């Protein structure tokens, strides 16, 4: 499912989908955008917009409804100490708790990355670039 | 919106602990509404407070004492939390969605979607009942639970009840079966299989099987997650994380109990008795069936009551899909079911609304022919619980 969502190497024209005026989409707000059959979750975190593929590959729960918090990591970088990181930027699937970094779409603990989408503000409109 | 592109819909949403309690059904609404759907593992709010009015004598006073305590769990005063999650409180940083307790209205709202034809209610609060060391107390709680559930949920369209019995008090368990078996909304007897010692095939439990067989009431074994109990493989002494306990606890307990029942020859003594295993997933079924068959070659004389190989008894057991393992390929579930010969015995179960509940998409993602899909989603459960086909 996710592989089909990764057309990075395919050249095609960009499509812009206006979502709503930026004034209506403040920090802390989130929307679900459905483009055809594809659901996309869009978040405003401290004025930055993030858009990710909106269905969890596990059992298709709606990621737009997930909570944003931090998570724990333990790696060579942390000298194998457990640390709390990415506070406010970890999207937790409301279905069963799979976690995704909103910046990259990468799932914590899985070899899996959700497609992410560029979001721009043009003429006061929050706009998805597909 | 561009006119030549696909339709775009934008919807403001809120973060939620539990947004997908039953919205997941809508995704397949049209496809599923044509089929008979039986959800064979559904839970409603049955916390201890509901049982108070049904308790008698000094046990009523005792339950009042329990209800005054604050165990800092969710919900408070929960038997499950007293002996389950407290050991690992907070270990997952609250990431898995909270187990919302479903009130009767929540259940009715889910049923009113018109997708699920039958919901079979299994206990939540009393699943660890087999662990309680005092047989009289356990039996008293089971009796109160059963009467409460019958009073609260009888004559509710599409809702059926599995009564629970306290295995450590077989005489009382048999009485409970005798009391409720003829009720049209009671469709199974739930034998909680966790913490039960000795294992559930022991001679001690014969009155329970005899009563269920007498009334042709099928028996369902339903597991529960972590309990603080040092009796491996029934429990947890050798693990230090909840994930390990949760992953191994359910299937290990189920394998132990199936082995115990089959090796004790109970299916031979009570040939009309039907069994199901719930909440343990599916993947271990081939393992226990054929591992026992291999050993049976050498040790058959230890089990002189058996008239055929262990796997030929176990393949008659019904099994709930929850917690459905995430198999890597879409054709894998069919292969697995073929291995344990479960085409006529596998039943879809969600465990709604518990935190580990399966969304129906988790089942629908697997490829299979429509005949098998119909059987798993409903027809096998109609057969097991003796339900009237709704459509």
C-alpha cells in the first residue's frame, strides 16, 4: 500500500489543493483531507504545517485523529540510554498506538515510512502540494 | 479545488483517545451489510459496581469495601487493574488508546449501524476470576455477574450473553450453568482460562463439563493479559515487560488449556460439547495440534481415552480471530487456516472496545474467497453459538 504512495522518481506535474485559510488553521488544529480515495492528515504544530498519508498501514485507523506527543528512543546516538525525544512531533495512531515522526513520516521501530506531502501557504491559503 | 482532479473533501478533526471504536465499520459498511456478521468477542462496562445489588450476605459487605478503595487505575476499583496493569503502570507512555468502557448505549449505537448482526458479550471484569484464591468469593462474583448481565442485556436485538463461571468452585459453576442455560439469550459458558490451577482439563472440573454437555451449551475459553502470578506458563514470572507477557500469555495459556482438555479425554467423554478459544490469536494452532500428534506416536498409552490423534480433536475447536496477528502477505491467513483446518471453525472477533481490539480492516486486508470470508465473518459463529441466521 505504501509503495504505491511513493512516486518520488516519477515525473509528473504538481497539483495544488487549497485546504482552508491559514487564519482558520491555527497551531494545534488538524484536518483530514480526502483527495479521491486517498486520505491525508494535516497538522499545524507551532505554526509549521505537516501532511502525511492519513491511514495507518496496520489496520487503516485514521491518523488525523492521533495524538501528538514525544517518544522514547535508545540507540548508539544516545549511548544506548533510553531518552524522551521529539516532544509534540510524534503522531500516535489512535487505533493501536503505532508512532510516526510528523517531519519524516518514519515509523518508530518499524522499517516503514508514510508518504509525506509538502504544505505551503499561498495567498493566505494553506495548500497541499501533491 | 481543480475541476479536472478527484473530489477533495476537507474536514476539521480532533485528536482522540478512541476515535475508531466503531467508525471502522463504516469503511466497509456497504460491503458488509449484505453479509451475516457475528462479532464473537464484545465487552461492555461490567465493573464491580454493577454487581453490588446482586451480591448476597457478607460478600455484599466485602464488595462494598472493595468499591470504596481507589486503585488509581482505569476504571477505579477494577479487579482487572488490581491484579493486571498496575505492575506496568505507564510503561507505554499512554500510547495505546485507552480502553474505553462501553456502556449499553455504546453497544446499541454500534449495533444500530446495521452491520453487525450479533454481538456476543463476554466478561471483562471477571476474566481473571480463575486467579482468585477464594473459591466462595469467586463463585459469588460470578453468580452476581451472570444475573446482572441477563437482567441488563436480555431481549436486546442481536445481543447474546456468555455467562462466566468460577472454575475453582465446580459445584457452583455447574449450578450457574443449570440456572441460565435455558435462557434464549445465553449462548455460551465462559471458562476463564488464566490463573486456573490445576489446568482446566483436571478431573476436578468434571461437573462443569457435565453441566455444559447436559444443556448443549458451548464452552468458550477466554484469556486475559498480564496478571501478577508466578505460575508459568499460566503467567508472568519470567518476563519483565508487559509486551512480553501480553504476547506470550494468551497463546501459551490457550495451548496449555487445550492440551489439558484434550489429553484428559474430555472431548471423548462429552462428544456433543463444543469448545472455542478467544483472544489468543491464531498462529499457534498448527503448532499445538501437530506437536501433540508427534508426541502421541510415542506416548499414546498415557492417554488411553483418546480414540484419534490430538489434532483431530483440536481441529473441531472453534477459534476467535482476535488478536489477529499481522501476517506479512495478504494470502497468508488462508494458508494458516488451511494448516489448522479451520475453515469451518474460525470466527471473526473484534474484542471491541478494548484497547487491543481489532479493526475490521485488519481482517478484510487478507485475500480469501467469498465463501470462506462469509464463514469467518458470521456463519461459523451461527453454528457454534446456535444462533438463528438473521438475513
